[in-house]
C-alpha cells in the first residue's frame, strides 16, 4: 500500500502500531473507530466491550439503527462512542 502510494508512511505506521484497545470514537466519515480516522470497525470484526465489569466478546454488525455487537448467544448490545472496546485478533 505504501509502495503504490495508497497511503503515506505515517498512516501505515499508525495502522501497524494501532492500539487494539481503547475508547470507541466516531470518525469524520461517521464510522466507529478505536484509534483514528484511518481505520474503522467493519462488519464481522471480532470485538470485546467492557460491560458490567467484564469483557463481553462478540462480532460487530450493523443494521438500519446503527452498529451493534452480537455475542455467541445471539444477544445484541449497541456500540456507541465512549464505550471501552478491545479488538480480538
């Protein structure tokens, strides 16, 4: 990506060294992100949110109402800015 000029060295380093944990924020494009405007959450990303004193893992999805986390039991939790989250790699 850097060699073809798609992104700058600075943006590549931000992506490569991005924090897998942080507070969800809204990008300037209206998507949710953990670290910056360059990367954002996409459908089917594995994510855990800090909920009720523990980490709740699940899969990111989106519908007409917004972004949410779907856990292994099928329960959904809305994802909003300010929520502590961690990418599951």
